[in-house]
């Protein structure tokens, strides 16, 4: 059995970091991206290597599509350094939020969110497909906010809704190579996302817990564990699906 390799965008912090560590614990070697925080990226590399797995951090701004071709070349070179040619897993996770009502959101905010979350899935994924094995796995990260609505997240949720539609089309178009494509939709999680509001605002934290069936706000490891399970070997007969991991938020 060949060693499995995953590429995770946005793997230096938050949910991406937890995904990287959980997949490494499951025996997967990890390439991941960071945008600017070199120290955080190096910490994740060290933690993965301590688990006995290979790791490499590559800089990438998913809002800058002009850099995608160069990045794909860096991925190819890293695989070659590892004596490999192909990835098994791609997780499109990198992103950031914007909190602004539809009456207040600026065009610059809109363009940034669409580029970071939607445009990257459209234009980065095809550049990485030649580096993926037949029968590989792609997981696009969406949000529970595509199912329920909370004030101020309209543009962010709309971009994630587009990702969910794109996932179904990718699942159909990539199926000829046996590559599965699914969406993971986290609920509210205690991270630094959106300035850490869910994590750091006790009132908001209690409100979210109160509307969640399991009675608490999610933790990064809830998502990392779910991703490792979804991408486990033997779980390849699911494609084009949206899987929400929210603890039953707003059922």
C-alpha cells in the first residue's frame, strides 16, 4: 500500500490546522498552505513530524489566482522531493469571513470573499488535478450558514453556497477518473474566524450553544476528526454530497 498524501489549503490555523493534524494521526503525509504566519506554519510542521509523518508548508493566498500556476509547480516539486508524483487528497479549506449586512457590504469585501472562497475552487483545483491520483478525494469546505441565516453573513454564505453547487459539478466532471468530490459544512466553531467572536464573546457562545442540539459550540477537533473519517480509505462511494458537521445547529 502506497503512502497517502494530502494537500490542505489554510492548514496553519483554525479548522485547517485540526484537519492536518487529524489526517497525520491517521497516517497521511501533509502538504498545507499558509498565507502569512510563518511561525504558525512551522509549528504545524513540527507537530506533524512529531507524529512520524512528513510535512511541508507552502505559502499561498487563495485570493490571488495569478499565483496558482506557480503554486502548483511548488506542489509538484515537493512531491518529487518526497519521491512521489501524485496526491491522494485535496482539501480546499482556506478562507476568511466578512461580517457586514447586505446594505453595508462594500464591493471590495465582496470581491475578496468571492475570490478567496469561490474563484479559488474554480481555478486552483484544475491546476492540481494532474497531480492527483485516479480514485483520489477532494473535499471543499463550506459553512452551515448556507442552510440557516444569521445577520451579517449574506455575502460569505452566498460564496459558500456557490462552492456547494460547484462541488456537485466537479463530482460529475471528475468522476471519469474515479475522483470523489464532497462538501463539508461546519457549524459555529471556537476559532479565530471572524475575529474569534464565537470563541471570545460569552454571550454569543451561549446563544450558539442554546440553538445547537448537542448543547455546545463546536471545537476545531470536531471538524478535524470528521474530515479524517470522511477521507478514510474505504469511504470512496460517496460523491457530490454536502455533509454538515454542526452538532445539530438550528435543526
